[in-house]
C-alpha cells in the first residue's frame, strides 16, 4: 500500500488539479459604502456544458480519518466543482489527473485550511470529500438531468500521512482534534 504525504495546498502545487478561490494578491473595488472590497473572477467556473446549470449545494460532512485507506476516485467530466468550507472546517483533497482512468503517478494529497476554498478542474479525478471535522461546505457544481460522475478504483489503496507540521498551519481547533488522532 502506497503512502502519500499530504501537504498544505498552495496555488502552485494545486495548479494541475484546479485552483484556489482566493482574493489574495488581487485588486477589487469598494462596495457597501466602503466597508467591503469586492474581488471578482477569483476562479473560472465551467457549469453549463451539455445542458447543465450552476447548482449551489450544501454538503453536510462528517469527519473522516485522513489516513484512509482510500481507493475509489471520481471525476466530473462536464463541470468544475468548488468546495467552500463554512465555519473553519479543514479538509483533504486527494486528486489525480488522467483521461480514461486516474494516472497514479500524478496522485497527490492536499490539506485545505478552513479559510480556503478550492475548485477542481472539469475531469480531475478526486476522492469524495474528506472533511477533518464535522461541518458544512458550500459546493458549486454543475447540475443536469444526467449525472456526471465517473468512478474508478485505483489498482492499490493509498494511505495519507498528515503530519503535525502540516496541521500547525491550520486552525487551532483542528490542530487539537487531529493531534489526538495521530
């Protein structure tokens, strides 16, 4: 069984799989009498292919042990999928590129802090939501009459190493909960 080291997500290390939805380093315009800054286009959404439409959903996630093992990945060929944690919920993205099946050589794991959001590119293979604590996520994805979810089983299950060094960058509540699991 292969073990992957989960690493904190950054725009650079996640680029092959998608992008961070972030206002960091971007300019915006003041709104609400100057009390807020609106930053548009923090990520491209692809939700209308083959008669699809944007869907704003809430996923109620239960905490999972990030170590796994994990073996089944899914992909949505016709649309992006964006995960926005509510209430500071951190999570892990296990992702791979590939055409007909996941390319195991590109398999990578990312720890996403509760103040970050990610968008997966259309066609990116990924494991279902791996929340590190119970909580809700806003998910923006494509909705259509025909489901767009292909499943693939990896030839070998993988486990994830989530070290305390990674968790030090996350919210204190999460650090304490995960430290008890490691």
